[in-house]
């Protein structure tokens, strides 16, 4: 292949967690703290210590300064607090607040790629690992209000904000190869960030004893400077640099998420024609989600074969939203109790996913904002079935995976004892 690498490493990581619950005059507070530690292992330690390894001098210094020696290994650590507090306003009204830190360790290739001084990938813009790279950190806040208007009607309102720091991205660096010649490499660093903020509301209604329905509505925005390390790499390949000055919508930003559902649960008092129907449960839901974001294209002439050519509008990155998703599901289950008091028995179920058999697009054609349909124009680097030739390669535009799964029917049986 055009890119290859191999390495054998023995990293380790772990954590210690403590928490306590405090109750005072109706206020309930859960306080927690997690101590996470991780070590890249001997392979990374040796690469930093080896002057022949293609590690940047600044990375060598930072790796030593930002880590601690522990039984002969360089180790990093981080404290992750977590706070959950509920404040009862009245008997049926409550405020709550959640605050937490979490982290995600980087992929091994972000750390170790290309560090072996003997076996190296010498392809253009090959990857160079960064032993000093840190985990991505998520700091989340949420404040909400719950109210029980009646015994059968409850409402929840909440606002949330997630800040993601130390986003891992690719940057181009110049290092010396085995011959001392300066070459370009793609190295992974912590630099970008993302913000996800929004509001959500939920309504739950119970009626006729056996029925409950709910409606959940969420609106959010996700903005930042880079989506993934892969995207940064593509910008380097295409433009020679990465735009660091503008904040924009992120690829995973999908503003609206609306779910409507109905639940039916029977007990021994539910009867049809005088016969008790116990253990029957029916769950039905329909979900609307905004489509994927994409960057629009504009027509830019045609080639010698008459195929339309398009140019991407790089000043409108992810400003358009593709066709929305509409998902519908139905689950019916019947439990035959062996011992109701102990909760043991057989449960037979049937589940229908995508009841409406809607084709929800997961690969967006940025020319149309929808999944590809026969006859649609496509970007220049896509295969167009209308203009096939001996040099065409890659997945065709009519790839079936451009849609989510069609209707599925699943049967099952389970036993509780």
C-alpha cells in the first residue's frame, strides 16, 4: 500500500474512582473524583531517548516535562471530577445540575507511527507519531428542571453545554530522514476544540392506566475548528496547510432530534372479553433527526466526455444540511410468568425496525444534498455510472450502503429466573 507501518508496544492505563453522596434538607449531591493514569510504554520511552529516532526536539522535551517516572516508565495522569446535585423546589418540582470531566485515549497510531529508526514508512506525507500527545477531554455541564404537574403528566426542561478540548488533529512538520535530508511528515497534536450546546425538553403522559406516551425534543449546535485528525490530513494534502482562524459547524452537528413514542404495559387487571392478558408490552416510536451536514459544490464546466465538473465551496464548509432521517420502530413482547413474585418466566418478542421502510441517507451527495439517485451529478472524484471508463476506480455512487438498513423483523425469546 501507499502507507504502511508496524510496531510492537506495551502501554498500560488505569484509574481509581471515589464518590460520596450527601443529603441535606432534601438536597442530594453526589460528588466523585476519578484519577486516570496512562503510559505509552517502553517503545515510546526508547524513541524519545534515541537520538536516531525521528522525534522532534520539542516533543522530546515536552514528553519528559509533562510525564513522571514510575518504575522505569514515563506516566501521565489526570483528575476527572463529577458532580450531580438535585434541589427540590416543591414536592413536585425539582432543579438539577450535572458537571463532569471525561477523557478518551488517543489511537495508538497517533503515538507510535513512524518512530522506529530502522523500519520507517518513507512515502510522501507519511505519519509521524507524537509520544507526548494527550487524551481528548470533554467537560460537560447540564442544568434542568423537572415538574410533576399531575400524577399522570410530567415535564422536563434542560440546557446543556459540552466543551471538548485537546482535539487531536494533523499538522505538517519537517524532520530529517535516515540520510539527513529534510522531509515532510504528518504529525498528530492536541490543538483544536469543539463546543456542543443546546436545549431539550421532554413530556411524559400516562393515561388509561396501561398507556404512556412521551415526546422528547432536542435542539443543539456543534461548532469548532476541525472535525477529525483525518480531515486535517486531507486539508494538508489539498491545500498544504490547515485553516486555524475560523470556527465552523462540525460534521456531526445535527440540530434537531425529535422522538414521539407510545408504551402499553398490561397487568392481571387488563382483560379482553373477560380474559386477563398479563405481561403484554407494546412499544412504538417515531424519530426525526436532521440530516448530515455537507459542504456544497458549484458547477464548474464539463470535461471532454461531457461529464459535468464541480468545484467545492471551501468558504461554506458544512453549512448545508442533507435530507433528514425518519426512523420508526415497533416492539411487541409477551411474558409468560413462571413465578410472578420472583419475576421469572419466558418472554417472547417481535421487533420491527424501520417500520415505514424509509431510505435514510448516510452518504450524502453534496451536489444534491441527498443520497445518490441514478442520473444525479456527482463530485469530480466520485465514480459516475453514466461516464464509466477503464481508469475509473473506487466505490460506485450507487453503493447500497448509502442508505441505512431497510425494514428488519427480529424474533426472540428470553428466560428470566
